[in-house]
C-alpha cells in the first residue's frame, strides 16, 4: 500500500468517527459516480486503495463543511484556524474546514463578497453536498498539474460548541466579511409587506425576512421592545408551520439588536443627484469638433483616427474630460459618452495592406512608406519603420532563433517561410529569465522591419502536407505519443487515462490534462469509459535510447 493510500485510509477513519459519511470517488477524479446519492449515500462503503474519497455531513451528527473558494483571499483565515489547532485542508482553489458540534442541522449556503467578485466565494456544505477528502489526488484543470488535497492543520475537527447553525453562519459572515446572496429591492419589499400582513416567511428566506421586519419596525417608529414583541408574534406563527427551518429565536433577537443599535431604516424617496452645472451636449460637441472620431454602437466602443490607425479612446476620454472639467460627476461623464457615441461617424473600412508606424504609413504591396488618407488595419505607433540595411538587422534575434538549426536550414529565413525550424541544440542555454524581454527592448524596431522587408521572391513555401504534418506534431504531441507507444487490442483491459497523462508529462516539455489525452485516444479508436481505457496495449519498443528532438515554430 502506498504512502498516499495509507494517508487516505487514515482520514477516512477519522472523519467517519466524527460524523461524516465517507464514500469512494474514482481514481484521479473529484466528480463522484453513482455511488454518491446526496444525503441517501450508503454508509461505510468500501473504498479501494487507488480511489479518492468524498465526505458528507450526516443529519443528526451536527456536522458541516466550510468551503472557502479563494486560496489567497482566505489564506490568513486558514492560517488562523491552523494556529487554533484545527484541521484545514488545502485544495487547488482554496480551503476546506470540516465542522462538528452544531446544535441544529446544517444546510447548503452560498456566501458572497460583492466588493471582491459577483459570484459566490464561500459555501457551507450540508448533508446533501460533499467535499473531496484529504489525501485525494486529481489533475487540476485550472492549474494544469496534479494536486493532492493536503491537511495543513491538526487532526482536530473545528468544534462549533453547540451553536445553532444559523448563529454559526452569522458569525462566519462577520469574520470573513461575506453576506448571503443579494435580493432585489422588490424582493425585500415583498418580505416587508408579508410581515406587515403578519404572514411568515417563505422557505429559504427567513434570514432576510426577519432582518427586513426589524428595519420596517424601526422605520415605523416602534421602539426595540415593541418591535421584538411584534416580530415574536410572527415568529410563533412561523414556528407552527411546515416551512419552519428551526432558526432559533435568539438568532432573530440578534438581528433586531443590530438594526436598532445601528439605527437602520428605509430611505424615503430618491436622493437628488449632485448638480455639476455642466452642459453635457456642449461638452460632447466640443470633444468631437475637428477630430476623426468613430463609434461602434453595438460594442459601445469609441475610436479615433490617429495618424491613419484607429485607436480605442474610451478610457483616455475620461482623463481628457476631467482635466478640462474637474467638477464633472460620473453621471455627467456617462451622458457625455452616450452623446459622443451617437454623434460619431460609423466605423469605417480599413485597408489590410497598410501598417501605421511612428514615422509614416507602410504599404505591404510596394514595401515603402506612403502618404494616404486611408485607415490602416494594424499599426505600431511606438516604433519607426526601418529600411533594409546592415545596421538594421536584428542580430541577437536571428542568433537565438537560427543558430541551433541543421546546416540545410542555416538560412531558413530565405528558404522557408511560415514553416517550421527544427532545433537540434542538445545543451540548454544558460538560464536568463529576461532573455526575451532584453532582446525585444533592444531590437524591437529592427525585428518588425526585418520581417516586413523579407522579399517574396527570396522565399519558398513548404508544401501543405509537410506543414500540416509538422504543425500537428506541435499542436497535438499526445497523438504522436500514443501512436508511438500503444496499439488497439481486442482484449478487454482497464488502464486509467491518468497513467498515460503522467508518463506523457514526464517525457515531454508540456503538460496536458486527462480530457485532452482522452480526446486524442478517442480520435485514434480507443474506447474510454469513466476515464478508463478498455482496449489498449503497449507496443514493443526497440532496445535503444531514443533521443527526441524538440520542435519550435518561427
């Protein structure tokens, strides 16, 4: 049994002892198969040595899982919990913290930090959800590498010390500065209207409902005790209904206290916007006068013809307008932008044969700078176009690109174009992480002009079959790998795709995931089910060292 298998077995036993249902997940996967059935998942299922596992809170055992879905944002919180002596599992994206000792049943809750991002950032998993267990190993699609779910803390489960679940969640919201999903203004209004009619909350809304009820009471002028008495009446009606969620009265009292201590009330009427005194139409007309400005009303983008090239100016306009009108408000700017889009001319056609440089417009057809009123399709506004000459050759760029190719390709810039150059250098250059940046900073103008100055009559193209074959080797090296090492068999076998992925990633300079390898295998006629290959065999290899050459494109 491997060290990782022993580790998984240990945590399976530990979590089962502390109120979690552990079940098997296929090797190298985090997505469960048919053996998982939410809260109805069979207890104490056998889990083989090579399988991952998931764990689920159990109803009646007071357990939950705190799932923080952003590693760096919540690293300090995770480290704090580690110092407190609790189990904290590091994942590819964040942290998992199992919880025990809850007084009431947990449930799935999504929490948000709208100042940081719009999508959920924390989840609390209840008896219908699971997390992947510590010691499990997967290929992480986002990180493009294998990762292991590792416990960075102790083996002590976080003890909620008999807190009811809702109060526990409220404390977490305060500690992590998150909140439940924002409801629309009309949704909150409906909650307050239900309260005024003494109708209890609908399922899943009690947290916001009683908070809105307290705000309504404070807005109506009731003191805290009168508000508490009125809300308690609705709470008792709710307590007897089928939609009661076991939220304790103490949790409601906390919300009432928060509203009155911070004097939270409904705002009456709309706050009047600050007046800047700016005539927005006049400003827009001034901005467009004497300038070649165009707009794309579908994408809300505004462009200006700057010396023959269209530049997007949405962001630069803000600084330009603020410098002229420092009293400008955001509403003024948005209105001016709206007017500019309407006043500007429609997007013009561009000439694909023209390239704008700092010192003029280059025409690819006649290979020289010209004067024209046409708009170029692309440009290098920070660079000059350089005429072909000895001093304008990018010597360092050419040296790094072409010095390590076979003799028959030494002058590949003249014999090959839009093709491939084979690098046969065996010893790596001395590492210089700034090599590309250094060359670009020194020779950027020369590189662009040198490429443009290559003459068609001095070049020849590879035939399409050769180009296609060699590009495919670069684009999909996994296909060449499979064809070289494996073959289809009529015998029924079971070989995990991850085994090929690991071998490939060790032998090649790129890293691929299971999905990409599985796609290559299926194209070559292999049968795959649940990432297991059913008809593959290893090809016999000649007993000699094969030195693979690397392909690089130019």
